[in-house]
């Protein structure tokens, strides 16, 4: 039986995991999902994710690809079997057959993130937002968010000592919205650098809290210096929310 490439769509609460990527001596989402697929399919399975999320970051929509052989019955029941087997923190949304050269990371058109901030104490939702005692100026932070669209090089928001070949990212939209007692920062780009969104949010918050002037953001970006940017907000408020792909990669 020939192997088929599949895209698996899923979501997860990252609170208990050391990020997406498999690593020694720490539990990761990739490890848990990979081991579950191996046991249910009784095959050696290696999965490749659409990207990496850091320790404590969540995903409302994530994709990965893997190669396996299975009959139609197994294909139709695998989502149910995985959800029955996996911990509650990981939910399988869909499984789709794709072209043999389809790639979860490289074929992604764009990715979207949201970051949640609350100025009201919430004992039931605190693991999923960053609590601030003082409300920042939302209008001022939206002005700052617009400045991001004028640039491509975001080295200033990248983790230092990284092995990436380019710091260029095409940010398509970035804005703040007020949703009840929460402020939500939404951003979409073709790619993101490690720690980029959390560093952007921290910098915009410093502007919104009037700890640095709005005009300072241009100088920060042009400096290409991480130490010039603001702090990185906690991971718990960050969610990967959407990844888009061309429709022609699917075969079913």
C-alpha cells in the first residue's frame, strides 16, 4: 500500500507544554500528537508543523503534515480515534489528504495571531490573558500598529542569536480592538520571527502606557536592535488563530 500525505488540523491549550516542537526532557505538542498517531496507525510517523509556538502559547488553529498508509475506514475514523486518545488540551479538527509535495510550513500563505489583555481581574480566564491594572491608550496603540505596515525588516522584534536567514516579514494587517473587558491585538503576516508578536505587543503597550513616544517606534524598527524594543509580554495571552493554504493542495 502506498503512503499518502495528510494535513491534520488541530487546536491546543499550550499551558502544559514546552511549545510545539519536540525536544528532550520536556513535553511538547508535537511529541504527544506524533506518539498518538504512531500507536493508532501502528506505523513510524513523523509530523511537520506549520511553525513553532513557544512554551505556553496556544493555538486555535494549527496544521501539520505527515505521511502514512491507511484504508478508507481508518481515514474516516482517525479524527474520532485521536480525540478519544489525546489529552483534553489537544483537539483534532480535521484530517485531509493532500498532494505528495504539500508542506504544512512552506505552503502556508499567511498566519494570524491574537493577543489578549484584560484590565479586570478574572479568576476563571487568567491563564489566557495578560492582566494589566492600568488601561493603555487603545487609540494610540492603533496608531502605532499602523506604522508596522510601513516596514518589512523586523529584526528588532526577533529573538537574539537566532539562525533565521532573513528578518523580512510582510505584515498584512495589525490592529487593536476592545471586546468587553479585554483588549485584543490581531496581526496577520506571511511569516513571523520567534518571539516577534510578543515583542511587538510589549512595545505597543509601552506606547499605550506613555512610557515611550509614538515616534519612537520607527526608530526602534530601523535600529534592528532587540534591546531597543519593548519587553516581551507573557506567552499565556498569545493564540495562533488562523493559517491559510491554497485550495489546490487538497486531493479530498
